[in-house]
C-alpha cells in the first residue's frame, strides 16, 4: 500500500469522525480548498516560459501580463547579476536567471505553490514524502546563499531540481566556509527536511 492510499484512508477516517461530531453539535464550516495553480511546472518549462524563451524583460513581461515583472540586480561575490522576478502582489512566485551571455534562460527558481508541479510535489513537503527509501536521485550540497542546504534531482527527472533545507541551514549561512557544509547528509538525517524551492533548467543544459 503506497503513501497516497494511506493518506486516503486516513482522510476517510478523519471525515467520519468529523461527521459524527457534527451530528452531535451542528454543522461546521467546510475548509476552503487551496487555490488553483496559476501556472504549471513540467520538464518542458514553467507556464509560458520554456527553453526557447529569451532572457528579455519585455517578452517575459508579456508572458505574465497580470503580474508584477521586474528586472533586478543580485550581488554575489562582489559581482552583479541580472535577474527577472515575477510576483503576484507581495508573493514572490519565481525568478528567472540568464545564461553567461545574458541572452537565454539558464534557470527558473520557483518559490510558491501557486505554481503547480506536474510531478505532484509541493513546496513545504518533507524529504521523506518526495523520495522513497533507497530511491533517491543524485544530490549535491548548496553553495553561497544556499550553503547548508541540499539540492537533488526530482524523481525520474534530469532537469528539475529540488532544494531542501533543514535546521542546520540557518547556521550554515552564518558560516558558509566550513568544510563540513560541502557534503550531503545521509538520507536518514534529511527525513524531515522541507522542500524550499524548485529549480527548472532547460532540457539538455
């Protein structure tokens, strides 16, 4: 029996208990369903963005006409790098990073569950909920602002990566040069780590 089946059974049991309680004290308001995704992530791209989309503020802005799209500058190791962000109000949905020539998309980083995932995983999920025991893909340690975190390829995929963070991530950012942070912890130690962001890269890059 898989995890989804167990969750379905647990949900049914909880619903039965809830209905029994309501029959004794009256009805209770139903919990609102999560909002539908604004766009979907797949191996081919993120919503209207794909491998053929240039890194261009006007064209990316045209693709997200009802959102706040802006080009920003990030600083890393004393150098400046452009980045295009997409926001809905105060919610940071995603960031688009250029390749070394500044012409094409190098990666798209997703920060919010308003971007759906066709692989079925959601930001905030535990490491153990994403990867079955013994079926973990290639993982590597995060660097710079992601020091102390771990990035792994999504299950059965080679151009979508998941960024996981645990309790040690905060202390790693305070002292990012410690050698111990250049390694990936054993899977058993990352069981409760949470999916913090999703990275899409053009297929074959």
